[in-house]
C-alpha cells in the first residue's frame, strides 16, 4: 500500500483519485474547492487535508495537480516537509524536471507526467518521465506507473520527447473533437437533425477506434476496406488530398509542439 497525496483535486486530480479508490492505497488530498475534497472523501475514502504541507507530510508520493503558474510558489512552500523519501509527481504541462528540482532544492525525486483528458473516463493516455528521478528505485517507479494506469494507458518517455507527446496526445482530444464537430455540421447541412447527427458521429468514432484497436491490420488497410473503386469514399478522400488536409494536420501538430517548447522555457 502506498501513501499518495493530491494537491489539487480538479478534473484530473479527481479522476486519478477515483481510479485509485478501492485499490488499497492511502489517499490524502487538498484543494481550494473544499466541497470537491469532501465529496471525494465521502465517495472515494480520501482523507481531507487543510493545507498542501499537510498533504506532503502525510504522503510518500505527492501528485501536484495545480496550474503551471502556481507551481513554483507551491513547490517552494513544500520544501520544509520534503525529504529523500518523498516523490513529487507533477502533471503540469511545460514545467521541466530541472525547474521542479530547482524549486524543491533537489531534496527528492521529481517525476513529470503528461496525462490527457480521456483519463476522466478511464481511457487516458499518459506519458511518464523519470529523468528527474534518477534516484528513484524500481518499486517507486512501479507505484508511479500504477497511479496513472488507474486512468488508462501509460508510456515511459525521456523528457526530450514530452513536447512531441503533448502535441500529439495531450492536445490530441481537441483535434478529434474538432473533426467530430465538422462531420456533425456536414450531417446537419445534408438534412440530418443535430441530435441525430451527433449520436451517429459519436458512434462512428467509437466503433472506428474499437476496430482499429481490435483488428491487427494497418490503418491504411482499414481505410482501403471502406474505399471502393469509383465510390463515395474515394471521392471524399481525393477532395481531402486536393485540399492538403493531411499536411495541414501534420503542420498543426508541429505548431502545438513548438508552442509546448516555448511554454517550457523560463520566462
């Protein structure tokens, strides 16, 4: 059983707590929204703490689930209760392990994690980076991985790849939702009701993803299965190619990656 603390119980922090509920860990948390903390205490067995320092004192693994602009003051304030047996786990985008270790005085291992929003329904994809935790043993690493496996799939990546992961997967749900919205609008323009088009497109994406996951063939093969010679699908795909849709998607993800790198630079 691990002692896991959460400083911040907003959407992502709450999702992880709910995923860990019943797994036998000791969970402690605090948030400016006291009502949210008490709700998690009632539903998930979380021990409510009054301050971030109290959470860090009670936990061995301290999940920092606050906005990046609040992180420096938070981490510096925790220093008096940190020690070599504590592990800081940051889910804040753009803050490097080096900066987190600087703010914490290098007292303890620092782990960076980038989750994405499908974690809210247990279908997340998270990247875990141990570059700032060279002194964390295998058991400690396993606990960190288990924390995020509770809300989905986990990949261990070096810090140099986190900006790319952020652009592809962290921001990725927004790309998917934007494409879904566009297909829904197309359906409405063709005479479908908005509610009907929305339900159909949600089922379309859910089924397509399930097929991609369960069928071992390459995505190109699955696409070709739908693309009959001279048919409706090839007409749509040729239009997308003519408009450079694929290239624009690649460029958009690259722009996201560049922005992630900018945000990670000290101001």
